[in-house]
């Protein structure tokens, strides 16, 4: 029985992920799937920490312009409302490559992450 109110979700990668990753490795022998997942994990924690610090510029290297704008607007709203989002005991439980695409200009890899944390809002006045 699952007592933490989360759903157990079975996720499977898209069918041709291995083939595309092999293609990427053929063009870039330095590509390593585990190193890529480790970097994705680092990015995850940087973004979460920037959010809780209410300064998305700390995670600028890891987010797109649109995400920066959206998160910054949300944080401005938090500041106006004098609240802050806090995370405690944040852990990244699983990372896996779910999808990969390649074309003549870009390689795109999607990563599935599951994480747990105590997530709550606090008054930012104190």
C-alpha cells in the first residue's frame, strides 16, 4: 500500500531511444548517458534552489528564456504577497532518458525525473 499519496507510475522510454542515443554516440564519442543524467540532476537541484532563494538568475544556465520569464513573474507575485516557497529534504529519486530526437542541427534528450520533498509556503515577512 502506498502511504505517501503519490502514484506509482510505470514509465517506459519511447521505442527508438536506444537507436538515437547510438547515433549521437557515433557522432560524439564523448557522449555518456550517465554523465548526461548526472548533469540533468545537477540542473534539477540548481533550479529548485534558485526557486526557493527567489532568484532564478542563479539557475539561468539551466532554463530557457520563457521559463525564466514565467518563473520570475511567479516569484514577483510571491514577493508581492509576502510569501516564499520552501523545500525540505529534497531528493531526486530516479532519472531516466525517456525520449531522444536528432536532426541536422540539434540533439534533444528528454529526461523523466521523480523527486520527493516537503514543499510548503511560508511568510516572507519574518
